[in-house]
């Protein structure tokens, strides 16, 4: 967002609406998205609670991802999917 002065190519609010997280983190993330949409594209002071939440979630995800089967996706298939999702196909 900072480098391109535009939102990332992800529907973050839709993603946030579709996941279960504690309400206090949901409120903080929603507020952050609101500020970014309002033009606050610079770097601000990190929110300690959100940073802890993100770190905890990354550790949790890393712990179960390592137990998943190693599915190989052909690079051409993966590239085609990425281009399609980005609307560049």
C-alpha cells in the first residue's frame, strides 16, 4: 500500500468478515482498514495487541502447515491462477 499508494489486490474486509477472530482484534483490524482507506498510507506506530496476535497466529499456522501433505502444483498452473486472480490474464 505504501509503495503503490493504493490498497493491496485483496479484499481485506471480505476476508475479515469471513473469518472467526476475537471481537477486539476484529475491531482493531477494521479501524486500521478504515484509516488506510481514508488515506493514511504512511507508516504509523504498530499496535502491540495486533502485533502479538499476528505473531501468535503465524506460529499457530506454521505448526500445522508442517503436518500437511506436500502438494506440488505445476508452476504454469500456479502462474495462471495468480494472473487470473489479479485480473491480468
